[in-house]
């Protein structure tokens, strides 16, 4: 499995690739769509901007996504990735080496199953370009949707396959969530992942339509209790 910083010229098994020209990906600010015969760009297209206040935004369904693109001497050192209104990490497109394309720049796994909003913002400028956007990879069964800062994830009342997730925090407090199996499995996979991979927070969709963000380093243990 590819890790951040490695080349990823095609989506891995279980993933699919979404081009920068997808109609559901929107670009805020002064962007230029470039078409080129350079086959290292996915579908020979890429979006570029010289402005540091530009944003890429979209929604997707599922529990994971990846950003794949370019590193070069003239690109910015910090892009913040915001999921469901919270910055969960950042990545750099700067490299002292000559231009490299199809690089796995960022990945987020272990999100709760459902629809998530994503915004990617350039925080620092490069010497020429502040931002270069090529593709994302998402689960092969997932969808990209137009950006909506408050996507709805209603619970299916017919879904009886639910359990109680009880999480013990480092301050000895306990939190309980009644969740469908998909969300339970997502949390377990996130918490038991290889150290140093994935995101530092897990997003839970609560029954009240609000969201809660659990930090990995604040959790001591958890248990899953079947609902009778």
C-alpha cells in the first residue's frame, strides 16, 4: 500500500480516481485550468493558481480520501485540509528536487461513514505557484458531490444493526454513542491502524445531527456493546 510521499500513478485496489475537472469540485479564487500533452497529468489537465487565498472544495461519501498531485521548487509548503469544518492536517507541495508528479500528498482514513465536506486551502505561497491541484482518490463505491458545509447524514430508522460505542478518555470520562455497524467498524479501523498513518481525529455523526471529533491521543480504551 502506498504511503504519503510515494508515487501513486494509478488508484490502488478499492479506490477510484477523480479528475480536477470533475463538475462537483469547485475552485474559489483566481484559478487557471491548464490542458497539456504532458501525460503525467491525469487526463492531461491540472488547475493552477498564483494566489495564496484560493480554495478547492467538494463533498464526498465514504470514510477515506487521498490527494495526489505535484511537488516542485516553485510550489507552496503548507496546504491545510479541512474536513467537516475542522482542519485535520496539512501537506506540502514543495520539493528541492525537480518536478515530481502523481505523488500521494495527503490521505485521510477512518472517517465515519457518510457524507463529508472538504476544503483545501493554501496557507503559504510558492515562488511561482501557490497551489497545483490534480486528482483525488476515493473509495470505489463512493461519490463526489457539490460542496455543502453541512451535509446531512440522517440515521436510517430501519437500520437495526447498531451497537453502543463506549470510549474512555484520558481524564477517565466516558462517552457513549449508538451507531450503525459501518460507523463502529470505521472507528475500530481508525483506532487500530498503524501508528503514524491516518488522521489524528475521528469524526462521529451524532443523533442530534451535530458532529463530535475524538482525538486519538486523548483516548485510553473503548468497548463495543451490542444493542439487545
